[in-house]
C-alpha cells in the first residue's frame, strides 16, 4: 500500500506521459473494440436475443448483459468469437465482497467470460484503500481462476482526480485486466479527459474501457484516440452503420 500512496502523490503532481497500447496503433476491425451492451432493468429475453444476433453479425468484442441473461447469451453466442460479458455488484458496488465473489463464480458457471465489477465507490472516496484493494483482488482471483477477464468500474463522475488515480492504481495492483469509467447509471459517463487520465496512470499494458455516452462514431473515435481499447455502448449498431456510410462515400 505504501507504493500505491507514493505513486498517488507523484501522479497528482505530474502524470506519466500518454502511451497508447500497440493494438491501438494497428489496423483492426472497428467492431472489435465494442462491448455490445444492454443493461436496462426492463430488458426482455427477446431484446437480449436480438442483441446477440447483432453481435454475431458485426463480430463485436462481447455482449454485456445483467447476470440473469448470462446463460441465454452463452448459448446464443456459442461457436462465435464474441465473448459473454456480465456485471457484478452492479450498479452501486456496495455489496459485500463475498457476495461479489459468489456472483462472479455463479456467472462464470453460467458461461460468462468477462466480468465488469463495480468497486466500492464510497470506500474509495473515504480513502479505505485496503478494503477496496481486497474487494477487487477477490473478484479478480475468482475470475482469473476460470480464465475470465475483469474490468473494474470506477464511476468516474462521482470521483475527483485523486480518487480516479487511486482507483486505477488499486485495480492495477489487484491484477485486474481493465479499468472502466462508468456504469451508465451514474450522473455522467465517459469523457475524453478521464480516458486520457486513466491511460496515463495505468500505462499501455492494461485495458481502459470507456462506457456511458458513447453514442456515435465521432465519440467512439475520440475515446480510442484518448487511450481506450474497449467501448461499452448500447449504440454499437448505430456506430457500425455510421462507419459503413462513411466508407461507402470514399
């Protein structure tokens, strides 16, 4: 923890330079950056089925749904490269760690391959970094035991800069695979400034996911240019159609 506190003080004074991951410098299908997402509480099985059909068609990185739909999505995406993603401790992050671990293991048994967990936001803001670290690490340990990725949601709109930096450093220390901006249920979503901040803090080797408000191609590109290498959005089809129209005009 002393190392984290030292880095936190250093990064508050001067952030490291922005270094993008190598994958962002390479040509990749745009769809592979997108987690095709539907987390609305009123989502129906029919809507989830359509989500999966769209994901298979466009070859998105994953389909991200609430835990109750993981089994359905796992079956619908079987045989495709599209991953099954779900959310843990969502959207408040305020469930006990052991409950998050149980939820994670249950979702993995149902077919989840990527876990987007919400850290305990209030504890992060209170500076209880030991508890936050243990919370993240416990979920990471459960997920990595089944070769699943973990993305840690910070809910950046509720945090000041020091808290955002701390959330990134704690997630990195806990060996999470990504840090992620938002649940989509908070007071704000991803911003270019927050994505650049997160990328500067974690460096080029950890994932950064922009979520919340990524509604069109221009915003999606801005997030990638700032350092995001995953985009959580319910507008994946809109973004891809914009890209298709743009390509057709060239």
